[in-house]
C-alpha cells in the first residue's frame, strides 16, 4: 500500500511505561465500557464483538472507546489512555486520537452509517507503532474527574494500525488516572519498535502445520513474523509424510524462516517416514536425540519440556525410559514454573481423534511435579481446558491447563463429543498460541490469522 507522510507525536507520549507514580499519589485503572470500530466499505456492519479495533484509510476505519470513571475523591493530576498494538498490528502511523462529546453510542449498534462524530481536540497524532507495544496518550486535559469520557481514532494513512480491544482480556485498553501528587518521574518518550530488553520470554506456536495444499501455514508463519520468542512446532509439521521433500517444499518456505528459534516436537505424520528421519535431519540438534525425541530447556523462570507422544514408537508408560527421564528431569529443575508440549492430547473434543490415554503417565508425572501448562495438537482445531488432573477430573488447585493447538496450517476440523473441562473451542481459524512466561504466572493468547476475529486469552498463576 502507498504510505503518506506521518505526523509527529504531539500531545501524546508513545512509550512502554517505565515509571510508577510516587508514593503520595493514588492511581486508579479503568477498562472501557465500550470499544469498537466502523468501516466505510461495510456501512451497516457492527464490529462490537471484535477482539481488536483499528484506524486506517484503505478502507477507511475509525475507532471509538468509552470509559466510565467513578469513585475519585481527589483532583485528577494525570490521566493516561493506554492501548496495546496487537501482535501483528504495527504501522508507520498509529492514527490521530481526539476526545468526543458524544458518549451515547452503543458498542453493539454503531456502524459506519450511524457512527458518532469525532469532534474534540486532538490528543495525539501518533507516529510509528510496533507489534505488542503499549501506546500511552496523555488525556489529562479531558479526564478531569468522575464521569463518562469518549475517545475516537482515525488515520489518513493506508497502512492501518490495529489495537487490542476489551474483548482481548489482559490486553484490553486502560485509562490510568492519578489523583493527588503527580507521578514522577515522567516516562521516557520512545518510538522504538524493538522489544524492551526486560520483556518476559514468549513461547509461541502450534501443531499440524505445513501442508502445501492449504496455504494455512503461510497465514500462521506471517503471524510468527510479528511475534518474538521461542517457536514450538508441535508435531505433524510437514504433510503428508514428513519426508525430506515435504520439509523442503512445504515447511521450509513458511515456518522454516523461523527454524533458528524453533524447538519442535514430533507427531505421527513424521513417523510415516521410517524413524522420522526427515524430521530429525531437518531440525538437527534442536529436535533432541533421534532415538528419543524428547528433551528440555529453560526460559526465564520456566522449565520447558518437549515430549514424544508417539507411544508405540517411544514408550510413554509408567516405568518407561521416557517417563522415568521426565520424572528425573522435573525433580532436578530449579525453576518455579513448568510447561510441556507434545502432539497427542490427553484431553480433546475434536471430531477426528479422541483423547489419547497412552500419554496419561506423562501427564501424571507433570501433575505430580506441579506443572502449569500442557500444549498439544493432533486435532486440527483450538481448544482450551480447565485445569485438570491426569484421570479426567477438573482440579482448580493443582490441575494442569491443557490446550489443543492444532491450527497451524493444515485443513481445519470440527468437534464431536464435548469433553468434561472443555472451556473454549474453535475449528474455523488458523492461528498460533502465544504464552508469555512471567516470573510466577503466564498469559495465554490465541492469535488468529489475518481477517479472522476469534481469539482467546487469559492469565494464571504458577502453582
């Protein structure tokens, strides 16, 4: 797309927050009561349930946010609107943001034909914004106390910027208000597009990936282009048979561009080639010992385990070499949090493959050692389970949250019998699962292919 000249930042500070209010200040954070966008080419369509909002000029898109502020008992000394660029939403122009006098619009009813007017003073004309960046706009001139406040965004640039909406969970917009003494020090302005060096590690990926006939692997590889971190390729990485030519022709042109940061796990299609030699030759040392296919590594405060769930080839039973290695590995780990991934899910509601009971001993070993997360594939869909024990029960105290993330690029499938503990499901969207690994907790986010709106996100503490 052609790009126009971009205005410099005016009344806004575009920055990742680098400072906290002083001890004498009181800070309150509010999330939107409504946010949405409208589009000129779809004049009667409402986007109120979308997980994002956007500003663009081709097509023309405008965004609206509304906050209700209450409970303030002291004068406002600072008000900051914080919005987060989506993982694939970077742009040379973050848009022009203004206050709005009309706060009567409805998130579920507004469209291009009935949109409110963005009529207030300019609060910010943003320059470049980067994937996963929090953008901060000073709105102190507008938010002076309790009440309802509206903000609108637009752009004269054809390179659209995309932001996480309130439907995205932990990444929802924020209105951060300080009363009393003004916060010090002032955040350092920055328009850098690089990830801050203090960012928590990210583990991102999916299974069931490269199939030359679908194009889905290109859609998900494009998502990885905008997400830093370690890539987990969770089995059935190159269809149909995991041969050397399947990797050369299907996987390498897409996910292969992230090979240097990929930590794979093997699926059943890899073993359609004897000994999964295509897989082990392609990934080399990153895939572990070819006679085992399981290994571990650390990311920040997290211990990460990649296992081989082809239990007829590399046994998974209690007492097997893999199960005993896993127990010893977990016992030796000094990290407070643990995540594991393998191909065949212990729990799944997918219509193509049922729950895999042969991996139960691996699940049990992780449960016994207080692991947090298991990510699997095999069924070509996305599913999130409640924290579960190894025998089919929901366990909110010690249970492990398991994801099925088989939406990496091959043909998608639906669901059959919905299993106990299943919380969220989608079989229509390619995407990747992004885990942000904090020191004693984690965030999850399903990042959908371009043009799709399904997403899922949340956070949990480590055991």
